[in-house]
């Protein structure tokens, strides 16, 4: 794709800006090139479902923040937009329950000057209630030409706005080309389905930066930050159906929150958290599909596995380059210099990140992410299942959860049988099962009122998982060392490789007894969901 990109934005607003009001928006962005945008302007899915000829508007907006970027750091934005003779002031807040939803406040104002008193900021508390109007200054601006058309699609009425223009911050500028879909009536699932239809018309990829985030990045040179997992918000009174929805939404938020950081590649935690998010999603699906075998869930699980596998090499090189070498180097082994070895990792690590970027802009990745959103909005796990599975959905969730956690616990005990004699491959499989068990337990813990037992169980399991992780890292490191060894003949590199191999061989011996003790403690721990 060219560096100039197009954004297709899915947007659902609740309140009209006649006066100050609070609403929510649902946004999803697809990035493409200008030529593809022109095809999308005239694609049949738009023209055949159009209910009007459309109108054209010119929009100019200025975004404001404090000198220390309070709003940007909170994930919020404040703008005044001019449309013809009208001026609308809008405050948007950070995403909450869904990665695609944001709260917003809007009010018509007489001119382009900020008028904070027009918004009910006191309802939000600090720091919004105490924003210093005089201390807010322009950060960046947008100039957009918008073509608006109404369409009926998938049982919904959607306003489709084709935007072209620029985003400017000082002497820097970026092209903006967006299609914004605003839900006027019907369910939000129609927005995902319309996006999937547009995906079939040309190469597009998902993007999660709002214009505000793009503007702040342009103005401040900031990069996306990784995010850890989000709470599910489930409770003891939830049914299985409600738990499935809440867990999948939390997983979706975690995935979406780390796409930009992983693609950017400046912080190794980006790829790591995206892999964790995908593994958590796969764990959730494996928990659910045993008793709710919906084909939609199974398809998502396969897609998540494919994407997670594609991220594996980059994560392995990150750990090796930033952790493994540094840890051994701190021991100051006499006569061993790791500088050349570290340099030898630069090229394969960079290539692994190039592969990550290719996979993240691949059409299959975009289709997976849109399909995940559609499944969640349309509750597609209710489809294509039998009467028994439908009955499970109406059960109290703790009954379903107990069965799922018990299956994983028993699988771990079976895989760990005769623990002393397990080969590295078998230990790796056990570690993966323990990860699923831990993620599953974390998802479902709010269904149980046994904090003490749960903490003890999770602590022992996490300890065992950590030690198994050290053992697995040694196996992974040896594979990377072989790759480096084959690519260079420098004596200092081979000497460093020998030092690492010897060091990790000693580590494997020392961790063997710790592994056995940790395993015994785990099998003695009482599963908290059975009490």
C-alpha cells in the first residue's frame, strides 16, 4: 500500500448537538489507498442501498489541549468544528466498555472560540470539571470535504460520510481520507457487516487511531502505548450467555488496544500484549465451545491462533535481545563480550517485525477483527447450536464455569503425570494448558466468593507456569542461537553463543528441582471453584 492512507470510520452518535448533551459513538477505521477509496465511493453496496442523493459539506475543526497535554494523556479530545455557518463544540472521552465506543458531549456555540460553559463538564468530575479555559490552546486542525449519503443495510439505517482533507499541526500535515458510517437506526452489528462488505471491494486494513490521536501523534511525535488486559465486568448473577458476551468484549478491547503498538514496534511490550490478548481470546473460545459449539466461535479461534503464531518470531527475538543477553551479560563472565552477538540479532529481529507489519495489514487480519466485532454485536454464538447448548446459555454462569475450569485442571494434571520424566515438548504443552487455566480462572473468578482459596490456587499455578516459562525460553534460545551461528563466522559471536549455552545448561539443571517442588504444590492446591 502507499504511505497515503484512507480511513473508513464507523460512528454511531446518540444525541444531536442542538444543545449540550452526552452521547456515545462507535468507531471503526479501515485504512486503504486513494484509488481504492474511489472504488468504494461507487461500490454497489453503497449505491444500491442509498436512500438519497446526498449532500456535500465543508468542515473545519480546531483541537485544543493544555500545555502539558492533559486531554491527550486521558485519551480525550476537545474540538470546535465549523460546518457552514454552524459551530459545534465536542468533548470526546476515552473508550470504555468497547474498543469502538466513546462517550461524547456536544453543544452548538456561536463562533470558533472555546466556550467550556456550554458543556456539562461538572458531571464528569476532575480534571474535566476544572479545565482552565484560558489555558487551552490549539494543537492541530482539520479541513475536510464531506459527502454524506443515507443507506439502509442489514436492518439498519446508516449515514455514510465520505471525507477527504488534511490534518495539520504546525508545519506538519497528513492527508485524511475517511468514510464515516453513523448509525441512525438498528443494531451496531450492521456497521461491522457493512465494513466486511466494503472489505470485499478492495485492500483495506483496520486502524484504531482517531483523528485526535493522529493529530496528537503528529504534533507531539508520540507513539502508541501497549495496554494490559481489561476487566470483564462479570458478576455472580450473570448467565452463561452474558458471561460469553462480557469476556469476548474484554478480549476484543485487549486485542484492539495493542494493534497500533505492535505495528509501530518501538516497544516490545506491544507484540507481547497483542499475543497475550489473542491467547486470552483463544482461551475464552476454548472454554465456551465445548458446551456452546457455535461455528462462529470456532472460526474466530482458528483466526486468532494464526495471527498469534505470526507474532511468535518477533516476540522470541525481543526476549532474546532485550532480556536473555542482558541478564547473562550482567554476570560479567570473564573474557566474553556480547556486543557482536547483540549486533547479530538486529537483522533477524528487524525482519521478524517486518513480517508482523505485513500480517497486521493483511486482509485476513482485517476480516478476523471485523468478524470478531460482528460476532459480539450479533451474539452469533446463539446460532447454529442445538437445544442443549441453548439451555446452557440460560444457566447461571458459575455452573458452566465450574465445568470448564475442571476440564482444564484435569487436562493439566494428566499432562503433568510422571512429571520428572517429561520431555521439553511435553513440558511446553503443559505450560500452555496452565496458561489457559490461569486466563480462564481470571475471567471467571468474579463468579466465586472464595478470594483466599483463589489467590492460593492462582499463586501456585502462576509460580509453576513461570518456572516452566524459564525452561521453555532456554529451548527457544537454543533455536535462535543456531540461526545466528549459521549466519556469521565471527569468533566473538561464537564465543558468546558458547557462554549462553553453558549458562542456560546450568540454569536448566538448577530449575529442575524447583519445577518438581512447584508441581507438587500445584497438585495439592484446592481448585477454588469446587469449594
